C-alpha cells in the first residue's frame, strides 16, 4: 500500500534529518571524533535512503508518476540537505 509506505518513509526521513541536524550541531560545537563519525554514518544512511526513494519514484508507472512522484519530492529535498551543505562549503 503506497499510503502506508509513504507514512513509513516520512517517519524514516524525519528521524534521519533530526539526527543529522543534532549531530551536525554537536560536531560543530564539540568537534569530537565520535560526533563526526556518527554524523558521517547518518549522512551515509541519508544518501542510501535518497537513492532508494529516487528508485521508487523512477519505477512508478507513467499513469501514477504525475500524481505520486510529487509526494516523494519533499523527502528527497530533506535527504539532500547534508549534500547541499557540502556543496556550499566548496565555494
């Protein structure tokens, strides 16, 4: 059921983002190796979840793509935050 899956993905993405933002602040303020390691693991999980949701979005049948794919876009945007942070540091 897509609705149930969407609810589960919402929960997963919210938790990943919450942990990412928490450990990002901790890594910036404390700078401990433990916080940086945890942050890197969370970021890796966010990347994996992004790829998984992108795969789901791309596999939707054409008839459902126009209605269901936009529901995944906010999740993908949230999962992309750590990587946008990296891109902004490059400049």
